[in-house]
């Protein structure tokens, strides 16, 4: 299978979260017991991606380096790239050209959180598509703040619109995209939108024109949060707290995913847990290392 690398786009200045983000990246904000960026990182890990590029603005990149380091503690490899100003999501692929090389790529936005029992299976299918792009459709009551995809009964894409006033469907496109290596060339050739940005919708439209765009609908068993507002921050944190307290298990935990995938062993996991032993998080990791608690 063709190799695929991952990108987390954690740029922008998050004005919708002011004053919280006046001095710090929103992707560092806590979602219950973990920094926000752990959640999108966990999605890439569940997809089996071990090489990840984190893109952020000059102010915040040093914080991500301090938090995530080079990735080796989780059996991964991280690189970092500056996005000087938010010129659109599609610019990430131009900035990441050297990192991507000849591989395929998946990108997730740093403020998106996905959860569901079917998620690993869905990600596996998307990753296995070597010659087609995969985006996702999530049913929402009000799709106007999002990119919106219209799909017919056979699953073919009819249209994609960015923040439409009159949406043609209720399926929002979450911030998770699996692309072929062609995305670099596509991103270089799309035109800036009226707001002066290289839109990810333009990339998806080009794949649609080429007959290479697949839409996976995320059903009722899946949960998606876009944590870009004060209310959504609280809602997501409450959701994570509820799941973890009821089940007694972590969700979107990089250390656990790395251990379950065999990227680190029990001794390495135990060593990682040592620095967190004053918290439930650390004690959970220690139990996992010693007893292999829980399930896949």
C-alpha cells in the first residue's frame, strides 16, 4: 500500500475564541484532560499514520514543539512548519510539499474531534484508497457555517459549496481529508477565493471534476465536534468527561494508541506514565502498561 503522511493544520488566530486565544493557540486549550491537539493527532494515529507535520503560526509553533517534541516518545516522527498568515486550508499542501514528497497525505484541522466505535474502520478504508480522495459528510441541523456536500443515492458527489446561504443538503464536510499526491499540484493551481484564501472546497471540486472524490457519510454512531467557539469547547469537554467517567477508559489518548499499535512497548508506556502519576491520566497509563486493561 502506498505510504501516506499526515498534516495537522493548527494555524490562524482563533478570533471566535477571544479573549482566550489572545496569547495562546486554541489547539493548546484543554478539552477536559488533554490539550485540544491530542484529539486530531489521535485520528491520524488511528489511521496508522506515523509521520506527521504540524503547521502553525510563528507565535504558537514553539509551544507545539515543546508539547509534542519529535514524536519519538510515541514511536512517531513529527516535523513543524510555519504558516505566516492564514491564507486558506489548501495552502497547507504547498507548505508541506517537501514533507509529503511522493507520498499520499491526510490532513486534519487542529480543532476537530472525532469519536465512534466505527472510526478505525472508516479511517482504514479511506487510507486504503490510493488513487482517490476521501472526504466525509456529517449530518447537521444547520450546515451554513461549513462546507456542504450534496450526494445522490448512489453515493456520487453532485456539488460542494463553501458556507452556502441556501445549502443543498444537511451534510457538512468536517475538517478531515485524505488525498492523493496530486493535491500538491491541485493546490498550486487553484485561484484564491473572494476572501483571498486558497479554499479546501476548491481542492475537493477539482477532485470531483476528475472523478476521484469519494464521500464517506459518518452515521449516527459517530460524533464530530468543531471546537471553534466557547460553547463548543465546553460541549466537547463535557462529552469527553462523560465518556471517560462512565467507561473508566481514556479516549483519544496518544500514548494508549501508540501502545495498542505496537509503536511503543509496555516499559516505554510505563515510563511515559511516570510524569503524570498525580493524575487519573497517569494512573490509567500505568495500569495499561502493567495489566493491559480495556479493549481495542
